[in-house]
């Protein structure tokens, strides 16, 4: 339906239009929790059941994100955008650091609600949340908080966390490719994809009709 994206936010928007705000919000929350659960389950299976290292477990999480973005049963198109599953991966790896990464996310969401003229800059959330996660992990390690099993974050893990953001960004390009091609300035369009999660600074008509939700 709509743009065809299977992610929680798009599901909420479409179902709100068809069945009302309450139904849209409830269905969106359900989809989000399932997507978060996928990330948690992948890390739990890889690290805690199969005994993989943290780096290898994170690599499994990245593969899960890729499958979420480009599902094989939809001919590698119209999947989600991997934000919720990325949150699940981080939550399962180091819960306290993941909670700290929510701070920039909440800040951007608050800015969007308080200043509508910002044009939904919450698209930048994952690109701020992952660095916050890394900083939090380092801080908690230096503070000696060992009861949370926060191992020292390695260069390999930091590099793979960067790969998760690359997957998020590539999915945005894929979703907006037809619009991106028509933009006179491709660099501006790529910047808008980073900040707003779309190739133009203005939200689509379907989104504008549901901005009050």
C-alpha cells in the first residue's frame, strides 16, 4: 500500500489513513516490536546459543538487516528500512549503551514535533544514535560497569556498526531512486536522504496528511 514500504512508520501512516489514527498507531507499534524482536533474536541465537563472538554476532545482525531491507520473497524490493531491527541488534549486544543511544533519537523526535519547519529531520536519528551507542559503550567500559557484560568495543565492531549505517542509507537511496534521478542537484538530494529520509526537503502528500499523528 502507498509507497509499498514494509516499515513500521509507513505501515502506521497508511493504516491511519484507511482505518483511523488509533488503528494505525497500534499496527505501527506491533510492526516495530516485531522488527526489534528480529534484531534481538539474531544476536541471541548467534552469540548466546551458537557461541559466536560479538563481532561475528554483529555480522549476523547486518545480514539480518540486509534481508529485512531487500526481502527475497519480494524480489529484493520494498522491504523495511532497518531502523527497528538495528535497534534490536544494539539492544541485544549491550542494553545500557543502546538505551543511551535513544537520547539523540528522542531529541530529534522532540525537535520535529516542536518545530514542524524542520521538515522531519528525525531521518538523521540512526546516524546520531550509533555514534552515541559507541561512546556509551566506551564510557561504561572505562567506568568498570561489568555486571552488564559490556566488553571493550573493538575496531572491528566499530567498522561493522558503520556498515549498518551504510545499509540504512543504501536502502533510502533504493526507495527514492526514481525521485532521486529527477532532482537537478544529486548532492542535495543525497543530503536530504541523510537528514529527512527522502530525496526532497518536503514530505510527500500522504505524510503531510498524517503529520498530526
